[in-house]
């Protein structure tokens, strides 16, 4: 089981290039940045964390720009979105960004996607919350066409375009892995239908997750697919817990690197690095 980090990179925190270097030096496999284009001032949607929305949500940098900076100064570190809110994005433009980042990083990009939770935010982008999951599926399917076809076209209910040319193509064959986020019962269908991996968040227990992973693999087998990798977002930095996650079938665990001023981030990173050094899994 690989270990990585998930971090809200902000305009007041550690610079992504400095962070990328340190993360690679500490031996972590990957670094993931989340996405929120903005936070509406007037908002009725409750924060899933159950408290006031943390400051970093208002200050996070664009994940693709930040990850490109981290990739430019590293050699082995995989960089990923955890997660990209594809329902708020143009799929043609995003396909170009993904392919470009994968090209410039030498095939080190991991494309985590999600449908989001902030209703006001998605409405500001013209996204209908009631059809956001259809939009997510169509967007991913359209991007896969762009990445793998010389003259790509896609015709869905929401996303629709005729033949287009778009280069560069991704380095990874056939494209960077698509990690589908979510914890609801329908997430199995989404992962099996158009995902390459599953990236659940806020997992209650490794054993409960293990039951869900087993169900996911049963459905994948029924669909004629190979075993689907699973990345856990926000795993606790404890070796005993990591052992339980590995036993449950998790293939990558991401520690949450706290947001803060650069010095705070560096200190927490050192702590997490110590846990990673203990892990031999």
C-alpha cells in the first residue's frame, strides 16, 4: 500500500514547488490538491465536516497550476487532484489541462474527480445540482474520447460536440487513471462504469470500508473488469490503522497535511514523514 498526502495548498501556505520537493524527499508516493473555484459568501449548504467552513477553503490555489509547479521540481512524485470538481468545468478545456500536466510530468498525473457538495458554488457555474452526476459521467466520458482519439466527438444529454482535434495526448496509456470520489450507494455504479479507481473520503472504519471494497470488486468482476484500486482520502497517520486499511484492500492511503502558514505546514509534514518512515507496507 502506497502512502501519499492530501493538502489544501493556499496563497498563505507553503509554496507547491517547495512542498513537492519535501514530499518526494520524505518518500511519499503522491501529492493531491483539492479544488474549489470559489466559496459563495451567501451559502445555505452545510459544510460536510460539521463545523464552520475552514479558512483554507476560501484561499486554495488552482490545483492544476499548483500540481504543475510541484511536478516541475520532482522526478518520481505522482501528482493528483483530490478531487477536481469536473461538474463546474468545461470538459474540453479540462481534457487539455489534464493531458498537458500528464505530458509535462512524464506521466505522473492522477485524475481524481467528484460531483461536489456546495450547491451554491455549482449553481454559480450554471450547473444544475439535480443533474450533476450525469454531467460528471458525461464529462469523464467526453474527456476519455479526447485523450484517446485523433478526431474525438461526444454526444450526450448535457455534453455535446462534433469531431475535434486536441493535443497533446496523455503520456499514460490510454490516459491518466480516473479516481471517482463519493461514499453513497451509487458510487459503485459510477466507479465501475467510468472510473479506474475509487477514492472515498471520511471513512468510518477500515473493516466497514473493507466490506464496501469487497462489494465493489464483486461488481467489477460481474462487469468483466479487473480488480479496482482504492485510494483512501484523509487516512489517520497511525501505523496500526494503516495495517488495517491494507488488510481491507486499500492500495493507497493519503494523510491529510494540515493547511496553515508555511512553517506550520513544514512542521506537520515532518511529523507525517516520521510515520511514513515506520511504514513498510
